[in-house]
C-alpha cells in the first residue's frame, strides 16, 4: 500500500460501519466512518461532484477484484483427482 510521511492511512475491515452524510448546502457528501465504531480512530472524507469519476473508477476496481476473488475461490473448490503412478 502507498504511504508517505504525510499520508494518513486507514485500513477498513469488512465489518466497519460507515454511512454517507449529504451536505446539500455545499453540494457535496462525506463518507463517514465514526470513531465510536473504530476504537476512537474514526474519519470522514468530504467529496464533491468533481470526485465522482475517480470514485466510479474505485468502485469498478473493487468490483473487478471481487470477480477475480470469486473466480479464484471457484478454482480452489474444484476437487482434484489423485493419480496413482506405478
């Protein structure tokens, strides 16, 4: 993962609770991951419509990863045949 000395890094678990807050007066929205659900390490990221294309790319990437994981797990669930060589 990318990290520099100025970046803040959060890794979300599958169970992390998040919600979207809309700021109509500012024409924006925030992704909120509250601190009380993360042992005091909550955060909020404020987005404007200018970020939509990047966020859509992020969603497309996550869908691709999900598809790849399903494909990989279906290969792992296929029973293998044991061959006896004499």
